[in-house]
C-alpha cells in the first residue's frame, strides 16, 4: 500500500474536492482519497501498481493541475 500527498491547484470549494475524489476513486487500486481545497492537497492511498502518471492524468482530466 502506497500513501502519498499531492499538491493540486485549481480547487476552490467542496465541489472541487468532490470532483477530484471521484476522478481518483475511478482508478483501479485506489483505496482512499481525501482532498482539501484550502491546503491545495490530495491524500491518496493506493496499491503499489497505481502509476503516478495515471493519478496525474485523472486529476487533470477532472480540470485541475498537479503542482510540481
């Protein structure tokens, strides 16, 4: 199980948090997602085989940006 915190820009409300959480929950192997628009972070727990590129793509497809 891998846990990571990702910096995400563009979230401004609870609805944004929900959009990001829904996008990431659709990835196979993701077990937990918490988003915080005030801190601009997403905490993710996932199986080891979930690719960082897939996580980033899901966030971007939802309309937000992953900060370096």
